C-alpha cells in the first residue's frame, strides 16, 4: 500500500469513483463530438470490412494498459516529486507540453493535433492535482482512447478497423481532424475545454 501511494495508486473509497468518473468523462467527451457530427450531418457511417469482436476486446485491453502505463510515466513519481518541489502548476505545464511533443511522431499528426494533445496532457496533470491520485487521469485517458475504435474513428492517426464501420466526413480537416482522427480537430479543442470546466466544478478536490 505504501509503495502504491508513493506513485499515486493508493486504492481508497474514492479511487473507484474517480476511475469510473474518468472513464465516463473521457468516453463521454468523444461521444459528444460524435453526436454533434451526426446531428449536423458533418459525417456519416459507412461499412469498413468485417467486425472483429475478439480483436476489439484485445484492443480495448491494450488501450487500458497503455493509458495506465502512460500515466505512470507522465504523472507518476517524478511528476509528483516535481509538484512538491517546484509547485503544482510549474510541473503541470512542462509535463503537458512534453506529453504533446512526444506524440509528434504519431501517424498523420498535425499542428492542431499536437496543441490538443498538449491540452490533454495539462488536463490529465490537473486531474491528478484535483484528485490526489492517478485513477482519475487513468480513467480519462482510457475512456477517450477506448471510445475511438468503438465509434469508428482513428486514434492519434492510427486506424483501428475492428468495428466493421468507420466515420466518413463531409467536413474539412479543421473540424474532422483528417487522418489524425478527432484529436486533430477543433471539436476536440472544445471538449477538452469543457472537461477542464467539469474537472473544477464536478470533481471534488482531494480531501473534500
């Protein structure tokens, strides 16, 4: 328990709630973009090969471990030590920028995608500060990533292609994100801003 707490993985009564809230918020953010897109007929669904149920389950599990691992790397012990020595917001901004920069090697990356990824990195750091543990940022990270193959869009430029359908856009790349996926579009910029608002208005601060 002591080692887990040292890296922000202490399991308390709040942990399950934060993890679930993060997953729902991350997946809900992606779903809200989808609803807007379909409502305004900016895109429509088209068949894309066969449905691979087993591959989809494997991918979701892989994305869960990926989110867990990335949060340990970016917001684990080193990040938490930096917040205590340099101050919380002095740690959040540079780590958020680093999070975005290290995703510049993703396929089909654009400048807006990098900006949005930096914003995500800052959001995840703030989620740790708000909750005092890694479960909320892990949930946010996983919820967003896992929603992408389920709704048939690219994740960080990578085509999942396991659901048997994909979203075909009528809008330009500024809104759709192009081959990068949602993360390269202005709609993601808007939902990340909304998540910042929700983080401070809905999620209780550590100790509250």
